[in-house]
C-alpha cells in the first residue's frame, strides 16, 4: 500500500494529460505547482498536444474564423494555418512552435474564452454626437472600430486613445464594409499604442461605388493611397472578404474580385510605407443571380471559403456558388419555406421574416417582424429559438463570432451566449446568458441597428450602435 502513496512519475502525468481535452488540460495545469511545472516543461510535446486538441475539439468552419485567415511561412511556401490542420500542407514543421508563440494554444484559448465571460467585467467605450451622422454599419479590428455612415463617411474609432478619424467619404450611404489582411502578421501597431488585425478597408455605397484604402491615417492629399472605382451602375448591397477574394453583391449579380498586394510590397509588410500602399483589385468574373428581387431588404448573402451563399427572401430559394467557377453548384427551395415568409405576406400561418444573418458554412438565423428568431444549420431544416419568451423586447440584429453569439434588441439591450459548437444553437438556454448589457441606459430604449462580436486574441469585444450612438464593451482579465 505504501507504494500507492508515491507521486506519479512526470512521464506518466504527461501521458495522462495527452488524453485530456483542452479544457481539462488547462484546469490541471492550474491545479498545483507540480502540474503547472510539468505542463510548462513539455516543450515540443505541448505544442503537439495543442495541435491535436484544436483538430479534435473545434469544428473546422470555426477554426477558419478564429484564425482570421492567418497565413504562415513554412520553408519557401505560404500556407494558411487551416491548410496545415487539414493536410493541404505539411504539418510536420508546423506542429512544433516556440513557446513564446504557439498558434495552436492561442487558437484554443481564443475559442474557449467565450465560455468564460460570465465572471468577467467589461470596459465601456462610448461615442456620442452622431445625430447628424447616423451609423449604418460597424466592424472591429483589434482596438479599432470602423463605422460606415448614412452620409457616406467611414470613420475609425481608436478605443485605446478615445479618438475618431474620418478616413474617406463616399457620395452616398455606406452599404457594406470589409476588412483585409494579406500579410504574414496577425496584428499591426496603430496610433497611441493601439493594435489592429487588418491593414486595408473595402467600403461600398449606393450608386455602385467601391473604395479600397489603408486603415492607417495618411496625409496623402492626392488620393494615391486609395483605389476608387464605380463597380456597377446600380447600388452595391453587400461586400464580403475571405482570404484574397472579395465578393460584392448587387440586386442581380455578384462580382468576384481578387485582392493582391502590389508588386512593390512583400508579404512581410513591416514598413510604414507598405501599410499605406494601395492594394490591387482585379475582377475575376460576374455571377448572375437567379432572382427577381429589386431591393436589398429581401436578399442576403455570405462568402466563406470560396462558397457564396445567397438567400432570396421572396421565395426562400437558396443558391450556393463556388467562386472559382461560373456555375451554381446548389440551388433549391428548403423545407422551411412553408414555415417562413417575407414581410408583407398575407399568409397568417407563416412567420414573417424581416432580416437574415448568415454565418460561416451554412448557419443562418432569421429574425421575424415581431422580433422572433429561427435558426438553421444546414439551410434545409429550421428551428425556432424562443427569444420572445425570455427577452423583454424583440431581436433587431445578431452577431456570431467564434464561440460567442450576441442578440441586439429593439430596446438597446444585448444578450450574449457561449456556443462552443454550432449544434448548441438548437438547444440554446436563453435563461442563462453569460452577459447582459444595455448600450446606453441614459438614452432610453433606442433600437440596436448594428452589432459586431470579435476576438483579436486579447479577449472578446462587442460593438453595438443605435442610429445616434456607438458603444464598445471589452472583456477585462
């Protein structure tokens, strides 16, 4: 019996840790000084463990999002970490990273951190004075929040220094913003010690105009750092970027564009001059949309890993297109078309849908005109999320990033939930949110019109806006 009182050898503890999931591994490493020492001293084995933990525990589409399309240099080739994980590139050299930068560990903690927000506090960053410059859309990049406005302006808000800079102005309302990073770096130094994860912005507006310009302020007055073009004679409705491809939607077509760094700039992109270099954008092809819609409110799209998903709100016909070819690869009317209808329908037996939000591969959430929410994970079958039974107002906007989904309400409140697996959306317990915030309690019940959830690696942040104000909540600790 005395032999059982001896501590397990370190080698055996390591073998046990290798059979734990990532969450258990992290808890064991914090259990006692000895376990912490063993976990910290695993060296290359620790990096190998996190590589396999990521591949085992996190669903592929979520991995791709958490990576922020981050490329790595292996030998003389450039690969995406997603390619390394899924055997599109050799993983032998990629598994073993130095302790100061292990992307697999960072990826796992970024994914898991969404479930830890319930016990964390948040800092607030508020922007007022937008009464004459209403917010149409918001995006986040590190410490920055980029806003597009109804008057055509695009502004960068630095949450570190509490400053705002207007960086371009379109002639008409901003209808879409996408952020670009084509380099080997996950973050860049901005002004006043702030950091961001992208180096360029693409914005579109009514009237068919597209602009691409650096996220960094520049004193250029001749417009040499900005690419500006009229892509179409009609309004541009939405824009999405994945890797080095950009898709822009009009009422009856998709424009598939290729984005590249200029030949004068290498992928290292370290110098300040390189960060304000205009990107090169070329049109790959145009895809006609099989629909009779004539306005944005009844059409929604997403672009994810070369797949364009389009939902026609009038008929609920769903089309999926491979951006690398010119043919639609999937088009059909799903089962739930008999359950849902668009605003204006006279059928009292069908839920009336006013907005749709498409995420990752085939995740779609539909918001009804009464504020109810429906979810589908396969674009075929649908299930209602009973938001009206648990929230004190209707849902107006939804954002889903990483393992965190947030619902913005018509009374200015935000409800957040941890969703480590997308399948959990079907059984989401709305009675137990990990956080509830009000965008601006002093202003009363202004509806949230735009919402963006994001995690740059230093913690989750939630940016939300009404027409007149912008608030950013950043997790602390």
